[in-house]
């Protein structure tokens, strides 16, 4: 296998330097690349020498290696991007022309996803503090790392090679250790790992191991020895954790009373078991509690969502200490993960508060109900929405200016609600019943904000709309909603703002993402010109009032807003690219639970409103969501940076 890997790498390097000799500036440089550069770099690779760092002048890039050698490359021959203090070059696909775009410069390099390395051509070359990268047209990235213990590039278990696995199991390589967690329902631990490395061979007990073919018993730790190109060896200990028992919530209502509505709490007891301490160091929680229904459209579905109110405050799963919690049913979301994934995006985007969520099995009166998401209930508290709410006597001066907790929700089903001049439905979450002075102040504040936003001087940082809102929080909110293409996230439903004393309106947290990431089929019927695909603007252009309307549509006409959005997006992009791994990890975590869930609710082959696809298989649902996210991320990256 190594010989094939080395051969393809060598051919790729040959193509690299010959190809870059005639590429546009956006794809690497111009001029002729000398054969000496290629030969020297190839010799360095064949010796197993590692990349250390690079020095750049206006004319030359000097690559330094760990044996003390260096290689100087004329930048007119080959442009090598310095990414030590910046993001890697922007590389994306032009889907219409099926070519690569590098730093927003269209190349004529075709996208060749099915090509081998030697059939591909390089797209760009760059380095950071640890690695020299070569990105090629089949979307592979070749790496020359800075440490020899990084010569093992990947180690995983592929479902196509292992009948006992239903999906791929990725492992983490850190130094000389390879770790991972088996899915809950696995019973066979003799498996064939797949791995890639830069070296001569991989062995176990002196026997050469072939990627995807050689079996080992991973019920115990195993030592793999990687022989490097210079004859030295590195030992990796593979230690995959056995599956943990799944956290489970047992709810018993007094006298087995049914839960009939969203208003009346039914008393009972709750026992939460985390026997292997998957989420915390506490294996059992017990309390008296009340339980009632919750949700809007989700309450009308067969698998019911609930709100739980404990008799005493408890810190559940090391989250927050509180009485009020929610159990999300995710009936229409057949991955059971979209809310969890969205909260990870929220955490990356640094919203003021991100509700913590944990996947659990739920039993009600000894009857299994399915896989649920246990989460913090949205409310004012020190560990959730942490603001000081106005009191009944705060009716003038600075005291009147805050704090307030609002929900944007077209249902308008709270005690106090109003519609802004631009048609944004505002509900008072706290206080639920403001005084007449407080209500008048809030209405006027929203009116002043909208007047400034849609006025002639709206771009002025001091007197325009930025005088009234915390723009960075609106940008973070926008990124989360647009990236997930949330049908409810365009200032129509489930959006939460605060107005603290003496401060501006702030987007404080996000909520409700079960209809995101390709799980909604009615975009065109609500918004002409918007489809259900992973491409195209939505939050930017659409509001409750229709297409080309709303707060964000107007903000995008402000060059300052667009500039700040670009900066924020590009600062978050690297972290947002970790979401597919997060999806895989959580799909593995709940694999046993999802099986039980879809025995209880056999809907994988059925259309459940408003599914955009019906795939008939849980892991296909997860893969569809993940691919939608990847496609959306790449499209949005190009679209934002092209503004």
C-alpha cells in the first residue's frame, strides 16, 4: 500500500510543479518551475524529513526542515501561501462550471472527485505553523507534517469493511495514542481498521497490516508500529472504549395520570440515571416534579414534547442548577440531532447563552417513549438568560430602559404582544405583564430602531440603526440562522432578544432547529424564488412580510454591516468546519437509542410534516443532514465573501 501511496504522491508533485508553472495567480503563481525544486522537495519527502517552518521575502519562500536542510523557492515560480496567522486560502467549488475557485479567483482546474491523486492536479499550496499542505482537484489534501509522530494521518473503522458497524467510526490520534468510542449496540470487536500514513509499513507483533483488510481484536488495547521512511519506528497504542450505558429518564405521574395539555402540570416523580457517568459525575438524580406539554406544532405530533418542573433546584448533567427543564421530542427530525447540532453552532458563534442539550432515553409510566433531548428551559436566571428584569416601579428614567426579555413569535400567544411597524411580532417573555409606561417605552424603542433602520441616514454608526441594536449579536444570530437555513429563523418565530438597562437590543440566544438543515419542504410555497436546497439566500432576503423585506434585508444594504459580517464569518469558518465531526460523534453516541426510538415510532419510511426527503434509514438521514451542512457551508462561504 505504501508504494502505491508514495507513487501517487510523487506523480502528484510532478503534476504540481509543472501545472503551477502556467496557472493564474489565484491558483499558485506563474513562470517556470525548475526541475531542481521538484527533485529536492521529492528527496526531502522520500527521506521522511518533516516540515519545520517557512520564511518569506518578496521574492523567495524558504522552507525549513527538521534535519537542518532548507529549500528556497522563487515566488515567481511557485506561490506558497503563508497561513500561520491567517486562515488557509479560500478554496471552493463553482458548482455551475464544476471548477475550483481559489481566493475568489476562478481557475480552470476541473473538480475530479473520483480521480486518484496521480490523475488529479493541485489546486493550491500553503502552510501553517505545523504542516505544509497540497490541495488537489479530487478534494484530497496532502500533508508534510512538522512532527514524525504525525506520520500516521488517519485511523478509522469503515462500515463498508466491518459488518458489525452501521456507520464509520473515526478515531482521534494524539501523540502515541489512538482513541475512540464504540457505538452502543456493537457486539463484535474483531474489526478491520483503515489507516493512511507516511512511512514504509504498519505492523502488529511484527506482521504487516493492510488498511481495510487486516483484522485485530479491539476489545483490548493493541500496539501498532509504524516504520518510517528513514527506518525509525513509532508505536501507537489503539485503545477504543467499550460502549457506555445510555442515560435514561424515568417519569412516573401520580396514579399514572395522563399529560393532557400545555397548561396544567401533572404531579409525579422523576429519576434520571447516568450509570456510566457519560454526562456528569452523578449517576442518579431523583426528585418530585410536575410535567406538562410544550411546543406549538410539535405538541400536535404523536411523540409529545414536555416541560418538567422539579420541586427543588438541581444541577442535572453538570449543566445549570434550576427547577425548569424541557424534553424535546424531535419527532419530525429523524436524525434526532438537529437541535443539538444547532446549539454547537451557537456555541461556536458565541451567543450570550447557548442552551445545553443532552440526548436521553425516556420512559413515562414504565412505557418507553423514545430518544429525547434533555435541555435547559429558556428563562431568566443567573445561569441562563442572566439579566435584571424591570419591576413594577421601574417606570421612568434609566430604570425604565431595562431589562426586558422578548420573543419574536408569530403565534403571539403570550399575555402581552405587539407587532412592529415592519411586521415583526414581539412578545413579552419577562415581564409578562409590563406596566403601561414600560409597554409604551418598548414600543417606542422598536419604532425608533425601525425608523433609523429604514431612514436615509441608516448607515451612520452613531445615529443610524446601530444606535439601537448590538450589531455583533445580530451578526452571530444571522450566521446561525442562515447557515442552517432555518425556515423559522427569519424574525418570524423562536427568536429571543433582550434589552438590558442602559443597553441596546441584543440577540441573546437561539432556539428551535428541528426544521433546519434540509428538513423543510415548504420554502417555495412561503417565499417565491427560495427553494429547499442547500444553496441560496434566505434570512438575508426574507421576512414574515415576504421576499426582499425585513431588518436583515435592509442591514445588508449597509457596507459597514457587510464588512463586519465578512470579518466575523471568516474568523469562525475553521471552527464551523468541525461540525461534520460533531455530527458523526453524536450519531455514534445515540445509535442504540435511535434504534429503540424507531421501533417505538416506525416512521423512517414515512413522510412526517414537513420532511424534504424520506430515506428509510437512520444513517442515511444523518448523512443527508451532514452533506446539506457541508454544501451550505461552502455555498455560504463563497456568497458572503463575494458580497
